[in-house]
C-alpha cells in the first residue's frame, strides 16, 4: 500500500532518538522541579538485595509445630470437622484471584 511505503521511509530514515524537550507557552514559567518526598528510603545496593534473597531462600519455611500437634490430635480423636462449603468457597475465591 502507498501509505505503508511512506511509513517505512520515515521510520528507516531515523538514525537516533533526540532528547525530548517540553514546550513552554509564551509568557508562562517553566514547570517546577519535582523532588522525592523526604521520607523516601535510600536505595539498597543490588548486591545486598541478592544476598538477602539467597539468605531467605536457604532458610526452611516457618512451621508452627504447636498448631500441627493440635490438628494431629483433633484428627486422631475424631474431633476435626471439615467444612466442605468453607473449603469450596476459599478455592473459588483463590481461582478467581481474590483469595482474601
């Protein structure tokens, strides 16, 4: 198509991007400089982030052994009741993306 040829010629002739400049209307002041809030934390070096990630990955997941013992005892004694409607509702919410 003729229009496609024009676009190709325009795009192929671009050698590099030039800096973007904002136009300021005549008689108006330049836009004010925006500063980050003072409560912004300092950036953390990537090496520190990687070491923290490796440290967390090497640790086992937290386990509540007391809760496990309570559940085991309830199951063993026959006192653990399963609420199928509650489990089904949680599964539906999870798969819909609102697992809260």
